[in-house]
C-alpha cells in the first residue's frame, strides 16, 4: 500500500498512518 496515497491508505489504516491533507479528520484523543 502506498504511504502517500492521498488518504487511500489512511482509510485502510487510519490508526497507523497520519491523517491526509485532502480531508479533515476528527481528533481521536
């Protein structure tokens, strides 16, 4: 999986990868 896939990989593993700059992600503190 590409690490810089504009949020694609972020959807697959949002817990392992940082939120993409394409869409805002609610803080999971």
